């Protein structure tokens, strides 16, 4: 399936996200940063009102909606393409009512009671795999040799359930998960990153990859933030160039755009 590559700019309106918790919790700060992300090349704003890393504090669906309500109407009025990142059904229902173009669920839409509403909506669904069946990420070791079988089993079952509920296949985007969503072993995430083409061949659906500032890259970068930035950009470019990712979710759209443009220029050079 041919899809023009799109960039999702990460907008965390949270108190405790790993890299930017609290910076954009105030509506005015969030709106200003949304403009920056768009100006830097983000096609879509992926907005999350609750962090899902292992040390995050729980946020109720009501609080998520309150945080989102403070900025989403203004962004919609500006013509922004909105994705709502939440695994809570009430938040997803609110997002559909607000006309969100995308729903992004780290548990790949586990609530079967909501499927009829999803089927009736036009929103695209980012179906993410996670080793956790519910809630936020945890610290669990999954050997690299086991992960692809787990990813395939998840998508085989979940895609069948969604399609059987009348949700059109062409609305689905697959995200295999990265970092703690695949386990604490950095090699496990690297394995999935290197085997992305297998997902495209198996399912024929567009892939979304979210590696920006993830734990497996932090393990390689150590305490050096510039090295983490470089590793994130390199992994993102690899996901597009070698893995065929059609969507990339990133903190730094400008760096990703620059990297991809450089790769295009290199491809045009005579060998």
C-alpha cells in the first residue's frame, strides 16, 4: 500500500513524560509548541494528555479530556490535523466527537465494546502492539528472539477482531511498539526495527514507527542528550529508508525532514 510518508509531531500535555514532562501542560505553552511542531514540518499533531512510561502517575480519563479540551478546539480551528494518543475509551469517544483524524492507542484498541463506534467513525486507527496487556508500560525483559512471534500473534488476532467488527482495513495503521513497550532489553527494540519489512509483507498495511528518545536509544546514548538526538534521527531515517515506515512519530520534525531530504539527495547522486 503506497502512502506518502507523514510526520507526527509529539505534543505531550503531561506533568511527567520522560523528556518534556510539564513543559507544555499550560494551554498557552502547548499551543505555542504545536505551532512550532507544525512549522518544523509535522503533518499531524499527536497529542497525549497522560504519560505511559513505567514511572508515570495515573491520569483519569476526565483529567485527560480536560487537558485536551483546553487546546484541541483551538488547534482544530487553525486547521491542524489531530491525533489523540490515549488508551482510555472515554477519551477516544471524546476525540471522535471532536473530529480527530487519528486515534493512537498503545494497546491497539482492546475494548471490543467500543468497536461499533469505531466502525461508524472515519478516523484512522493507529493500532499499536505492546507486551503489556493494559495500563502503562512496565519493566519486563523479553528476549530478542521471542519478540517478533509476539508481535505477529498480537496483530493477527487484533486485526481480525477489528475487521470482523466492520472496521475498514484501509483505516488501520500498525505500530509494533518500541522501548519499554517491547521490553527492557535494547536489543529487542533493535530487532523489531531491523525487521519492519516483515510486517509490511505480512499485513500490507502502513507502518508507524516511534523511536524518538526511547529507552533503548537512551541505553546507547548514556547521559549525552546530543547523542540521543542523533541516534533518534538515525533510527527514524532507518525506519523510513530500510523499514518502509509510512508514519514517524517524533519530538523533532525538523531534524527528521532534514535527514530524509539528505537521503533523497544522496539517492540522486551518480554511483
